[in-house]
């Protein structure tokens, strides 16, 4: 049996289309244009690419994009002052501070300075608490994207055994909370988990968010399970030429696809969904701010 390959690129395009539809209705009917502010401190090349893509896709969806690029040595107080200005700016519905921040800046302090209603990354402590208690929250983009793909594939997730490998605040923990909210029976595994292979083999839904290239082989996957591979790892690819690299996930795709019922590839699986969900969160934040109905199918 060969698994259905869940095409994250195509799915993200449908999410972006839905977002653009909502944006055009907000503009036409209510005269409101959602706005996303992205703040980048320093010149990390990977962060610069992310920020550029975010800005481009924000504009393509018909929203306003506000980019703030600050030098590497920006004092923490200046960054906090900018966040405060954006909190008070009615044209800005979503604020994202690109992580990681330079070492002299306290990331937690900056994240928790963002107005929770504009926290489209869903990292503010209030949003973490709201998600944990099953209330209306801004939900972190990557787990939200995984949830959308799972709901699309399964319909209801109720009663399924879900195993999330990884317990980070940005992927593993919020992913587990979302699956619990959809009535899965959830196990969170991590580096101290005993007999990880056996734990994974119990999963109807297996989410890998570890950051270790191809650490989950096909024989850890339950036959017919849905595998969501969040990992993005760059490994040497001598077959492509000297010094060349390629991206792989945390799951050994070739062996897992022969066992799983459905699987996300890397690249082209979870990755493209993350920015699409950032746009979705910005529209959601805009609707909530203006007491308008939330966009259907774009929230958790
Ligand atoms: P973190 O490094 O913050 O967390 C990794 C988690 O994996 C930790 O909880 C750690 O356990 C666990 N872990 C490490 N080694 C093992 C092991 N041998 N067995 C079991 N668990 C282990 O990573 P992130 O959550 O930030 O990211 C995970 C992956 O997802 C990365 O590859 C990252 O690049 C990718 N990613 C992809 C995104 C996308 O858009 N597709 C977005 C965000 C991340 P412990 O807590 O015990 O140390």
C-alpha cells in the first residue's frame, strides 16, 4: 500500500484563496483592510527570506503589509517601544516579531508585550493559556496548519490516538492542545520518552516535530496512520554534486509512505501551510477586532 501524499503546497493555496476572499469582502462591505506588521531585528539570512515571503504573500492576499527592519544592535527598549506603537495602531491587526531575536533581547518580554488580540503567532502567554483552557485564542501558525490538513483528511478526529513527538512551545505543545480539543487521545513524546518506537506504533495520527533528520523509520508507523512531518532538516546530498544539500523531515519518507495511510512530504507538506495560517490569523484578528463573524474554516 502506498500512502496518500498530502499536498501542503496545494492546500496552502486554497487557504490563501479563502483568505483573499474574506479580505475582499472586508474591504467591499466594511471598508476595512486587514494589516500585518512584521518586525525583523538584525540580518539573519533565513529570517530575511521568511520576512520577505510573508510580506509578499500578505500583499497578494489583498492585505496591508508593514515591514520594520531594525539593526542588530537595537536596544530592547526601542523594540518594546515599536511594539507599543504597533499595538496602538488601528491599521495593524496582526503583529509578528521574527524569531530568533539577537541575544541581548529578552524574547519572552517582547512576545508578551504584543497585544494578545494582535498576537498572530499565538505565542503570548495569554493566548497559550486560552488555548490550554479551550477558549478562543490566537493559535500558533504551524500547528494550526497541521490541524487544518488533518481535519481535511479525516473529517472528525474524535477518538483517534494521536502521538506528538516534540514538546516545544511553538509546535509540540500547541499541537497536542489542538488535537485534545478535537477529542483525540493525545500522547506527547520527547527526548526522555521510553520506547519511542512502541509509542509511535500506537498512533492513528503521528506528528513529528523534533528537528532530527529521518529519525522516525517506516516500521515505527502504524499501518494506515496519518503522518504529519513538521521537521525541516538540511542534510548533505552528494548525489546532487559536491557541497550540495537537500531538505528532509523527521520521518523517513520512503519507508513511511509504504505503511502510512497518508503522509506530508518535506518539502511541500507542513512548510507552506505556516505562512498561509499567518494570513488566516491576521484576518481572524481583524474580524475579532471589528466584532465581525470569524472567517469559516480558517480558525481552530
Ligand atoms: P525544538 O528543538 O524546540 O524541540 C524539539 C523537540 O524534540 C523537543 O521537545 C525535544 O525533546 C524533542 N526531541 C529531541 N530529540 C528527540 C529524540 N531523540 N526523541 C524524541 N524527541 C526528541 O524544535 P521545534 O519544535 O522548534 O521544531 C521542530 C522541527 O520542526 C524542526 O525541524 C523545525 O525546523 C521544524 N519546524 C518547522 C516549521 C514549519 O513551518 N514547517 C515551523 C517550526 C518548526 P526535549 O524537550 O526532551 O528536549
